[in-house]
């Protein structure tokens, strides 16, 4: 499979991976946000997604941190309705 070479496609892939993490780990995400341990609770899943993302995009796109931004947007910002010590 050829590497993704465009920023738009790289962003879409990053968001798709983050969305899958959200979909399949809702309980862990809720608990992680409530306890302020989100990145500890999902460390393995986030890293697995990061490796998948890295294997699919060109190196210069990987370095633009689209995956990290997607994780924050989808796993944190979209869950701001969950009670937390942080906000």
C-alpha cells in the first residue's frame, strides 16, 4: 500500500484512527477523564494507533503531529461534557 502523501488524507487517517479509539474505548475514556488518567489508561491503544498512522503516512507528514491533534480533538475536546477534576 502506498504511503499517504497529502495533508488532507493524513488528517483524515489520524481522525479515523482516533475515532475508532473513541468508539471502542468509551468506558476507559470516561474513567480516564474523570480520574485525570486518560493518557495512562489508553497509553497502549494510543501508541498502537500512532504506529499504524506512522506506517501509513510519509515521514514529513508524520512529523506534523496530525495524529496528536486528532487524539486531543476526539478523545479530549469532544468529551468535555464528562465531569473532570481538570475542568
